[in-house]
C-alpha cells in the first residue's frame, strides 16, 4: 500500500480555509464600509436660513379715517391730508430689518441711536413683539416665499377742544401695528357722539412699509 502524506494535506487544507476566511472577512468589511459611506451622503435639499436681512423698498397708505366736528362726522381723507399731521410718513425710521428666527429677535436698523432690537414670537407669518410686560404687539409680516417683510405702522391723532371744565387736549403718536375704530375710541372719546365741539377730531392712518431681501 503506497504511503500518503496526510500531514501535508491537512496543512494545505488549513491554509486554504484561512485564506477563504480572510477573503470573506475582507469582503464583509468592504460592504460595511460602503454602507456607512452611503449614510454619509449629504442631503441635497436646501437648509432654511435662520437670519434674514431686508432693505426698505417702498410704502403704501392702507387707510386713513377721520372723525371731525361737533357731530363727529366720518370721512376718508386722501393721502395728501396726512402731511398736515405726519409729514414723515413716506419714510420709515429704519432702512433695514434683521429677522433672527433662531434667537427669536427682530432688529430695526437706522444706522443711528434709533436702532432697536425686540424679542419676538411668530404666529403663522405674523411677527409679534414678545414683551412679557405688555400684550404682544403686532409689528409686521414675514413672507418666506418672497423673501420679504412688511412693517406695519399706524398714526393716531386725537384733539379734544377746550370745555368749560377742562382745557385743550391733543395726543399724537406713531405705533407698530394697525388702528381700528375699537382701538382708538374708548380713550379720550368713548364714541363719536362725545365729540361736541367743532374743534374735536379723531384721525388715524395705517401704513405698510415694504422690505425686500437684497
């Protein structure tokens, strides 16, 4: 019976098994590596910016309402009428607006000491000044699609002519937001029927200032 060297065959088989195991492990490692690389592919979708800057482009007088005289007669004066009370209505105090949606702030930029920053909160596209000491004040609208901002400003003028028991009273201010009948009557005059002197007057105007991203 011829001699068979089983020792050499055993060594050869073990080497073959080790080579096969090494190749298999290398292949699995390559597949895992490729899988990890697939997970690291950057998302091509654009990331929304959180800081938006806008520059003043124009304005529009939305409405002007006047109650005047001893009967509190209502009228809707044209824009030119505003020059008698609010000569600077065509130009906002701030030429630039920075809206920071990460820190929830709005910065109104005039380039002077008139610069001011407010904490805000968003309600849909409306921007409200979030001051815990007062009711949130409507300041304007942010249009994400058009990269624009509309600043809301309102002018109020009230004149109460002298009475027998009280002197002349005039109040005049410019605020954020809009004015309606209910927000101006109830202060000096409860309603137009209390306007009993020819010099009595209640006037308000709502103006929009339009800002666009550069």
